[in-house]
C-alpha cells in the first residue's frame, strides 16, 4: 500500500509537529510518521495516564506538550502513530512498519525531524540490571510516572541530570547522589549564553536548589568508574576527573550505595536518515557530532529539509521554531507560498530561532564529549553490547591497520547489531581516534544502511511466500 502526500515529516517531536502545522496551514497535505502513540517526542512525551490539574501545575513540559498536541490535532495533518520508518530514498519515498504491517509513502517534500540519540560511554558494570540511560529514565517518569531502582545514582553531564534527579524525588523515589562531569565554574562560564532564555535558566537553577535543599549530594567534576553488584546494582564507584574528563590517577575514589543508575553523557544528532540520503555532513563536537549541511532555510537538498536536534543539538525550544521554518520553506518550494509571503512569514521566525539557538548551543557545548572519558575505558569493558565487542577488540583492530570506523565494523562486527551503532558509535569512534592518534573527523562515521531501525522480518516480506519466487529449472516449483 502506498500513501501519497505533499509533505512527509519523519518525527512527531516539537520540530516535526511545528513543521507539519506550518505546511498544513498553507494548504498542503501532510503526513507525520512517528514511533510514539501521540505527538510530543522525548521532551514533551505524552503520558500513559490521565492528566490532572495537579500534574499540569507541577510540570511545564507537560503543559507545553498538551498545547503542542492540541495544535497538531486542529491542523488537519495526518499522524501515523506507532510507525517505525526504516527506509528513505530521493524521489521521495519512505517505508514504515506499523500495526497493520508495512506502508510505503511518497511525497513532493520530506522534512526530517528525527531528534537525537543518547550518548553513553561504557564503564565496567554498565550492563547490570538497574542501569538505564537518562533518556530512558525520562520515559519512565514522563510516560508512566514510575521511578528507576531506588535509590538511584544519576550521573553524566548536562541539565538532564538535574531534571531527572528532581523528577525522581517528585515521584516519591530516592536519589543516592548526582555525579556531574562539569564543575561549578563551567556552569558559571555558560551563564552568558543561557541568559537569552531566562525562563529556562531559572528552571534549571530551581532544579539544582531543590536537590540541595533535599540534601542530595552533588559531586561536580566527577565520573562513574565502575558499577558493581551480583545480580542487580548494589554500589557505584566514582572518581574526580581532569579537564579532559579522564579519571585522575591516584585520586581518592568514593563508593556510593545504590539500587539503580541513570547515566548519560550528552546527546548526538539522529542523522541516519540524512546520511542514507547522501546529504553532506560535517563533524562538530559542540553540536553533538556529525551534523548535516543545511541552508539557513533548513533545506538540505532538493525536496529535503531538516529541523530540530537531528541537525545539531539546540534544544526543544529551538526545535519548534526550526520546524516552523522548515514547513514554510517546503511550502514555498512547492508553490504554496510566494517568495514575498514567505519572506514576510519567515523573517520573525528566523529571528526567534537565532535567540533560541544561542541557549541551546550553549548547553550543547557544555555537554560536548571530551576525549579523556572514552580513552579511560578499560580493555575488557564491553563497548558494543549487540555484538559483545570489548575495548580490547577495537584496539586490536587498530593495531591490525584499521583507520576508519567502517573498517572497524568489517573486522569486529562492532556496530552491526540491532541498534546499528546508535549505542556504541560514539565510544568506538573515540577509541579509534585515540588508537590511531587522529581526529574524530578522520575516523569518520559508519555508513547508514537499511533497515535503519530493527523490525520483524515478516514486515519486510509482507505476504510474500516461496511460491511467489520465479524459479528456473531445476529448482522445485
């Protein structure tokens, strides 16, 4: 079955929803393909429970999400919920697997709003039950009102540390400690870039203050070096780090009792759809990693536009505005807007985007990965969980002459599992850069290959059976 639209939007987060609304307002037919049940994405995730007035009072993200969903419902754009897009090609053709099986989509324009992947640099014990990513913790809290294993140690870098820890307390859980790679001076140095959004700045400071009032220990300039337990998490070892985030040799290590760990080391753009469309990319550590090359109007190539964090980490506020700009640009190029009308509508949007991006880019820079963290990974620590590839195997591949991550993949199967390198890619590339004494740009990025998301084989096959194969003799009919 093939569905035809003027515009297809991949991703139902803030960027995708606003792009769909903007294009639909210009009279275009729009389809949004998203894996979630309802629009909202990660930041504005729709809860799986009935929302009360008290919930709205306690959670500005929930208020914003409900408004976003209401605006989308009134736009006339069509949502294909619980659909996992796995293929895209110029033309424009997209395939997605949904509750009823595979569906093909075709359109005159494609807007990529696929968001981010979470970066987690592995440590010994990270595969123990009870260890989850910060992003997974937000899903538990926002969608289900549930807390991770309590008490939870929250570790990594960026504002999400404090958002998750505060939310755990609000939901009745316990927080063992917050372990922040950044030092207070680094947060202070970032203040000028965050003043452009005083509301968000005040909210972040409020999280920190609430944790201090609750007596939660906050270990700045530190990292998790080991997670221990027989069956589940029992204790976590932490250590101070130097300016490159490497654990300081000889520094006193502290052990903290915990039953759960929520850990994350920033975000990376989920740019696999852009890469499979052969859109040029460049590496920017401060924007999260490999980012697609875009024009100011969000156009990446004829018929393809990109908005939100998949174009470089800039935050949910900037994502909404960038989505609107992408929708307007698609409408102009499809003839639904004159150049003059486009200029009138796009100018204030572009100005708002510049202000929002200043805040988002400041946070992204604060979270940008430093080389010491990955270089400190122990030799026997599993880096690629899907294929059970340890750090020492990556080192051996470099010694054998591998200089690019695609060579690493061929030699070790690292990155060839169901996640397609979304979980291990950052750590593996950092190790390769250290082993070859080159840069992240030099070791490159893994080639994106379909299917871009795990999906059942019967979805790919559909109703295709052996008897449908044209078989020359002597194969059995």
